[in-house]
């Protein structure tokens, strides 16, 4: 079992920045894929960004150019730097990992990001 613990959520004004972190424990090897999903109030959970073990990143169009994902396999951690935040970025952000190419998948408990003036 892999445990994921997120941190870094909070309240920020539009145009501001936040940095989310996710620490993984319980796995003896680095994760195949790490990423973030988010769920806004009243909406379905959506994929935001992912990074492979080779460092290949993919971003949802809505966050491209504003968010940056990184990972540190030595520490089994992942970070999401979010800049130029908008009210529509308000959501609970979930850390996600896929241990191998075919799974299993694990999720964090979520951290709330609120963008509001």
C-alpha cells in the first residue's frame, strides 16, 4: 500500500501563487506516473497534470503555462507550483500515483485550494 500526504493548499487571491506538495510512502521504488487531479464544487474530478518516471510532463490546457509539476524520486515527493491562479482553479486537489504502467493507483486525501478576493 502506498500512502500519499498532500500539503500546501489554502486561500489565495486571483493572480497569486501556491505550491502543493505530495509525499509518498510505502513503496520501495519510484512511481511510474505521478500527477494531480482536482474537483471543483459540483463538478466531476478532472485530470490536471502528470509526470512520468522519465520526467515527461503533460498538462491540461486550462493550466498550461501557469502550473509546473516536478518530482524528486530520491524523496518520493512531487510538487505542483501554481502561478497566476484564477477563481476557476478553486477545487480540492488530489495527488495521484500509478505505481507501474498497469497500476495500481493510489490517491491522497485532497487539499483545498481557494482562489478568491
